[in-house]
C-alpha cells in the first residue's frame, strides 16, 4: 500500500477547507476542493480541451463589457468545503492582483469543457454545486463524435428550484443576450474539426 505524502493528509478529521488550498504548495496545478476532498487532474490535458478553453476565453474577452472579466485557471469559493476550478469563468470586477480564487457572488458564468477524466464531475457534481451556490449561468462544452464536432450546452439558473434549466444546445452559431450579448461560431472553438 502506498503511503500518502504529509501534504495530502487533511489537517482535520472533517477534511479540507477552502482556505487550505492556498497553503498546499506541493499540490499539482488545477487542484480543486469538492465536499472537503482534494480533487487532482493528473492526466495530461488533451489538445481539443486546451484549444477550446483558449478560443472561448479569447472570444468571451472580446465581447464582455468592461465591468466583467474573463478568466481561467482560478477557483471559485462556493462555500467552506467547495472550491472548484471552472475551465473558464466570467466575473464582475474588481479582483485583487494576488487573488487565488473568486467569491461565488462575483461569478456570472461558469464554463466546464468536458474531458473523459472529468465528465462525471462536470456533468453532474460541479453543475449541481454551481447552481446550488447561485451562479446564474453555466455552460458545458462537449466534444461530440470523436472530435468531429463541438457542442455548447447552455443553462440558466431557476431561482425557485436552485437548479439549472436548459436554454439551448449550439453546434454552429450561439447567440445569447445573457449574461451579456454573445455571438460565437461554435465551430471556431476548435477550428481543426
């Protein structure tokens, strides 16, 4: 049986807290906290995943109003036991230059780009957590047909149920008026398809 390094041992019986992530300097990049448990993305990132994130971030950044910022590789503090890292997020300004996470009430859109390793978390766990925490808009981007096409699943929060309701699934053109006016050629997110 493999022994865990000391830094992987929770500092308390009930697990990790959101603030603990800032002190885990040995943890791999993209370490998340879900229900007090550390989640690592250990497998290499696939090219499709990387290009879609880069393309989406650029397109959203070009269209976002000045009072919003587009970011990635930052966690969102949902509560004391949850600090997931969306692949792309849109948040209200300002954010401190030394910030390591976004407060949940500043996030207006969370986007997960699904990979085989994260599919369950992205489609169910994180989607549920974001809705429960009150993030108004959620997108899930899927690779369909073995890199032959990309689909953007768009959801909006239903306040009465605190769950997401589907708005649309876009495979060619995505045009939305919320959380700000957005027009995206979905095929351009991964131009090699």
